[in-house]
C-alpha cells in the first residue's frame, strides 16, 4: 500500500513553506524600512539647515528712514541677534512708495538671509488702496511679531469731553464741525470705521507730516487726533492736549491711567500697530521658528523693552503662526470697514 507521506513530500515540508513566505515578505520589509529612513532624512535636513542658519550676513530691510520707530526696533534687535548668530546683521533703510520700495527689495532678493522689519498695517491695507500692486501680498510671509506701536486718541486739554463717550456725543451733536488728524493707513481705516458705526460727520484734515496734527489740536484748529503715542507725546508733556483712549487690547504701562477704547464700550476704535519680521516663501518653517525664538531670547532681559517703551512701543513677541493669525484678524477688520464705508481704491 502506498503511503500518503510521499505525496505530501512533493509539496514541500511546512518548514520549507515558511522559509518561502519569509523570502517573499523580505522585499516589502526592506522597502518599508527604506521609506522610513528616507522620511527621517528628509525631516532632518531642514532641521539641520535651521540649526546652521545663518551662514552669512543677514540684512534687515526697514521701510522707513533712520530714527523711525521701526528703525529703532530693528537696530536694537540687530545688535542682539548678531551676537547670538555669530554673523553680521545689517539694517538697510529703504523708505518711500508707501513701504512698497522695501517690500519689492525683499521679494526681489528672494533670499532667506534678507528680511524686512516693519509694521504689518502698511501692506495689509495696500489691496484696499490700490487696484494694481507691483507685488503679490501673499508672497510676503510673517516670521515673527516683535513689537506693537501704542496708538491713542487725543483731544485738546480744555475740551469739555474726557472720554470716548463724551467725545462721541459732542461730535454727534455738531455734525460737520469737528475735524480730525489721522495717521495714514490702518489707523485712519479704524477711525473711519468708528465714525461709520457711530454715524458721525467728522472731516479729516490731510497732513503730509502727522507731527503737525497734535500742534493744531493744541491750538484748537482740529478736535481729535488718532496716532502713535510718540507723535502726541510732545504736546502731552506741554499740557496742551489729553488722551481719552488707547486703542490697544490692554492698558499700557506708558499711560496706565488711560482706559482702552474697548473698556469704554467702543471696540470699533480698537487696533494694534503690530511690527515684525517678514520673509519670502522659500524660507523653511524651521528657520522661521528659529528666528522667532532668537528674537524672544534677545528681548528676555527687558533692556530692549525699556528702550522701545521710551519711543511709544511695546515688545510683544509672537511666532510665525501667531503673527499670521494676528495679521489675518487685522485684514478682516479692514475688509469690514472698507465694505461698510464703500471705500474705493486710489487707482
């Protein structure tokens, strides 16, 4: 009688079958391992680049002339960052063209060692002011929020109104007789939004030099100024004008007795004059995070904060995601105002 084991032997033993399966599975295991290694290497390359950045001179382009608030901030941080990075950090002033000269200089360089240090409000409003722009706003990438310019609402010292509510009621009671001096850009958009919301007729006086507005306010030629605190400080110290609100989200150390507009139930006057560092799209997320972290570390001892406070600025560091979100909020507010007042671009 034939034994069944002979036919089983033809198919191979269980051990041989197992070895065959392992052999067939081996290429897939190797491929999976290779894929993991590739992903790890790909993730390590940008991280290594960020650790080694910068490898040469870093340029900070400022859209204003020497002595402006952004210029002062840029130079204070440049000194600290140069020490941390071991590479020269050079500040280059490129004023003019409503900040577009500086923006184009940044974008045309297309170099992750060329940055712009300036206010976000300038380029946020460009699409609302101009039908044609020489650059794409989406190409300007937020890297780190650095500081905030304190903005305030001021009136004549002996004016019969001492807060926003009293000023609003006085302006409403005398339509067309009040005049304003406003800093161009996001500040004036904010004030226009407040006027629209409160149904006020206030005539804006155009100033080539906003520093003349507080002088006119003290003389009674205009009735309100909304500008940086630094702009109105000389007339405040001369006791010719007074503040009725700051437009920041919180009270400021430079004027702790002055309530915010939101505190007074006038959120339409709230705006924060953010300034920070911008780059181009080619900069990696890791390098952006490194720059933000180094800026935060540079301001940790408070020295830069004290220096900036004297110029009406506050250190308020934020990373790339936080800065991007703040700019988006700023842009949404301007969009709402432009739509409400049916604002038309210049060209």
